[in-house]
C-alpha cells in the first residue's frame, strides 16, 4: 500500500492570513515529498475559508517546482464547474509543467453552498450526471479531433491544446460512494477514491465490497486502483491523542455545518459553533474520532492500516485538514513518515 498526503489551506478563525496558510501548505507538501510519500492531493473549493482551494492546477504547478518525487493530484476538481475543453487543456498543460506527474481526481462536488453560487439550481444528482458526461469528453479531446453533442455540452470537432505528456493521458480518479459510481468509474477505466469520513471500518469494508463488485461486473477492464482517504493522527501519548480527538471532533462539526448550509457566513467563515451545539452532535464526538479514525500511537496506526491493506486498498491518503495548529499537523506527519510508513516498505 502506498501513502499520500491530502491537504488544503484551511481556516476556522479569522486570525490567519492567506499568505501564512499557503506557506504552511507548502511546508507540509515539502515534508511529504522529502519523506518518500507517493503523492500529494489538493482539491477545488470556492468562497469557503474552511477549505481554500480555488484552482488545484495553480497549486500543483507551484508544487512541481518545489518537489522532486511525488505525483501531484487534483483531489478533486468539481465536474459541473468545468467545460470539457477548458479542463482538458488546463490539465494537459499542468501535466507538461509537472513533467508527467499529474493525476486527475474528479468529483461531482459536495457543498450546496458552492452549487448555489457557481451553478444555481444544481443538485448532487445533476452534478453527478455532468461528471459522467465530462470524463469521456476529456478523454476524447486528449485523443484529438473530437466532437461532442449531449445533454450538457455541445461543441464541434476539437483537439486539446496542448496534449498531456502521459500516454494515453494522466490517470483519472473518480470519487465514488454508491455502487453506480463505482461501476461507472471501473467501466470507464478510472481509478477510485473513497472517503468514509468518520464512519469507521464497517464503511471502509463496504466501500471495498462495492469496488470489488464493480470489477466483477467489468471483467474486460484492467483492474483499476482504489485509494482510501481518511483523517489520521500519529500521537505521542494519551493526552496528545485525546487532544487530537477533540480537534477532529471540532473539525467534523464545522464540516457538517458547511454541508448543511444553514448557518450565517461572513467573510468566508461560518458562524461559530458553540460547545453546547457540539455536545449535541454525538455522531462526531471525540470518542467516535478515536474509535473510527486512524488516531493513535504509531503501532496503533500501523495495525489499523495493515487491516486496510489486507482489504485490498492500493493507497492510503493521509487527510491532514483538521483545524489543528500547523505545529501539530507537522509533528503528526513527521511521525507518520518516520514511524508508520517503514512498516509497509517493500
């Protein structure tokens, strides 16, 4: 099983500048590269200081000059916000800039907050349909002289300019949850990224079962890869782990609030969630974080990840966005690289 870093700029309070957040983002990515991680993933979000990532290709182009070894992936671009010609061209240019290190993760998106602002009237189902139309279209554009006429986009014969370095194109990953999404990804020769959030080992096993079922239904397709994206924290002692569990609980409370899109938002920050409100949200309580996420000492995290490897996961992506201080993120990542990853060395 390979290891990667999943990271954005993130802000839970107005006390940090965008410039300082970007410096911290770069520092974590450089640690991942020097530490031997396989890849770095960063995504796309708009108008949300909770997750600052307006264009992953810009960040990846910068990372290409600051890193030497890691692959660089979009985790993920939001399909309904892109025209196929624009995505094909920008991705291909980024593949050239990175020297053929680009992976492209594509998702339908998750936040109605973004849909309301960039594509009013769009819902998750409609976004998913656009994703299913987008992926074959960008493949056609990379091949060249491709015309498209369908429900969401229509354009005459066009060739992506430029074309990507990688042949036939950069690896494509689809963020999948339901069985139909797994089947679409596998049938179209795409790798799969799954995110169980805080739901634990039962959900992780179920996601693998959906992937295996999709592979069985498409025996003519070369088996793609599957990546597990999950929050992790490698701690030093019980007090450190208790603090991490509380911090992750706060993070997921804010994740829920953004997802529900019901609280007031000012200057890109959602209204503060009170301690009482958090206490009422028992499904993401600190004890759930300890139970369901890869939060523990190095030995405890190794044991949990060995179980995921045995299930068949090809890649584990360390989701480091947690609302923690930079110093705590950095220390956990360094312990992960130094104490956890060697247990999986070939």
